[in-house]
């Protein structure tokens, strides 16, 4: 009997909700978004319909849709086609069921089942749409009187308004929505299969093998795996700091240095970037060969042909602070090398200035420095374990 009790207790504990590791700021953002989304939807219906009380200003399923759109916008169930397609097809089938079956229970069961089947077929599964189908059946005489108008008003109209509010809100607050599938070029750039060993095709094949709907997009699964590998890789090199691998003899220029002089420095030292520092050796920008090509009057072809003919192009008077990139990614010398891996691998940086405790320029790290440092650390680890 004791064994049975323990098993029963474990079974009950299995229903305990998992911890939600979402920052309070993100929770507040989601709540404010739902407030704005439902408010705009209701106000829009009131403005468009005026005194027409036959059409509901808001239907209950929109509240559930708002939770998905604003609280879990990355979910495949919260994407625009899921919302629009799911709600419209469910409303249509709900109206058909209410007109074909006299028994409301039979009509409700048929409407929800048919809506679920249709959403799977059309790839627009949206859980609140089941409630839309149910509303069409059990909404009462006022809803039944609308007939197929219920599909357009209020369902389609409210769905489009809520979706528009979600797109604008996420854009304003700096979040990606819709969570569209990345193109092949971007996916390959962000997640090199040679580095992670896992491709998008592997993720999709695994999802198909499970044989059930997983509420995470394949792109997001690939991103999580990629970032987890970066964290694991960074942890294995936690003892090495930026000071251990940086180049200490750094060539730098002042903001008032002419573009011609800066270019000669790049050519003389055969480097690709120059940190720009003020009189106190604090980094105020960085200038690369790309800055010269893209932001000056002379182009790459002319630079190669004339070795930078400044006088002919009238660029002698241009200063470095006119063409440099002022927003510079920097790191402290004490930062573990593992922290650099995402900066180089994920954000596309090629040169990162290193600062000392006084926030002055102490060195520079390139991708070659990082690879060399990691290689030395790997060899040292192999020698210790031998």
C-alpha cells in the first residue's frame, strides 16, 4: 500500500508546473502588449460598427489569441497564418455545423473536430480557433442570426486588427514578429553545420520522427542547440582570458588623423583595422578597409589602380572620425576567451579592441588570435592528459 501511495504522490507531483524562466521585464512587455492589442481591437470594432449591436465588439477567443501573440510570439501556433487561417476556417465550419445539426452538443463536437482537421490540413493550427468554432455554435441567437457574416464580422475583422497590433507592438519593442522562417543564406551564415554538426534538415527529420506537433519552430531549435554548444565550448576555455591571446602592439590613430595617413598605416603594417583613440587612449571608434571603400568618394577599383589617389579625389582633408565606425564592440582584458566566441561566430565581428582596467586600449584580438589561442589551449590540455 505504501508503494501505491508513493507512486500516486509522484503522479500528482508530475502535474506541478515547470518553472518559467522569463525575466519580469519580458512578462510586463507581454502583459502590456495584450492590454494594447485587445484595447485596439475593441476600439476599432466600436468605431467601425457604430450602433450596430448585432455584431459582438469582442469575442472571447480573441483573448486566447492575444496571449499567444504577445506572450509566446515565437510559437508556430502564434504566427499570422495560424491566427488568420485558423480563425476563419474554424468560424466557417462552426457556422456550417450550427446550421446542419439541431442538437447543439452534436454541432459543437462536429465543429471543433472539423476545425481541428482543417487546421492540420491547411497548416494553420491555432488553439483559440477551436473556441471560435464553438462560439459559432453556442454563441446564442445573436450569433446565429449573423450566419456566415460571423466569419467576416467579427472573426476575420478582429483577427486582422489584433494581428496588426501585434506586428506593430513587437516591432516597436524590438522583437522579431512574425517569427518567419529564415532564408537559406541567413541560416547558413548563423548556423554553420560544419561547426555544430547539426543541420536544419536533421532537426526537421527528428520532428517528423516524433509524430506529434512540437510547439517550437525548427529554426529556434537549431538556434538553441547552436547557442548551447557555444556555451559548452566557452566553459571548456574559462581559464584563458583575452589578455592571454591579444596582440599588445596595436597600431592606432587619432580622430583628427587624415584618411590618407590612416590608409598608409593600414598598408604599411598590412592590417585590416585601426582602433581610433583619444588623447587618453580610450577607444572612440574603429576604421577598417571597408570604411574607406564604402564611405569615401574613391572606390575600390580606383584605390587599387592608383594606390589611393587622394589629391585627385579631393579626399586629403577628410578625417578618420568622418569615416570610422563609432559604435565599437570592446572587451576587458580579464574577460574569458569563451565570451569572444559568440561575438566572432554569431555577430560577425572581425576585430575587437581590448581594454585595461582604466578602460584604455590595451590590445586587439582578431579571429586569427582567437583560433591560435584556442589551439594552444587544446594542445596544452592534451599534454596534461597524456
